[in-house]
């Protein structure tokens, strides 16, 4: 089912991804990949604080190098978005 979540993200079908993740959270709540995609869903939904919390927790627990790298990329995207918002706020002021 995780493959379906990944495919939904690739299609930018976040509604389907959310539905599938909800099911996965019931069956595999501790799966780090499920947690990663929960963080991604928060990220694309504009819930940066929740995404950052999930990502940081994952980095403390994860041993898979691929997952760790993707989690760090998520944090970098969140930081870039925050910097862009600050630049826009300064430009408007």
C-alpha cells in the first residue's frame, strides 16, 4: 500500500495519499516510511510546523540512509519556504 501512497504523491493526488496514509497509520503506525509520508502530507498541506516535528522525530530514530536523506531534504524545503516568506514580508514592509 505504501507504493500506492508514493504513486499518489507522484501524481500530486494528495487526497488519495491522505486516505491511504490514514489506513496505513492504523495498521503500521510505527513504520518510518509511513511517518515520512505523513510529514510530506503535512508539508504539501501548508502545515510546516507539523511536518517539521515529524521530520525531526524521524531523524532521531531512523537508521535507513535513504530515509534519512529524504527527511533532511524535507527539512531543507521547509527552511527554504520559511526564508521565502520572510523575504516577501520584508519586501511588503
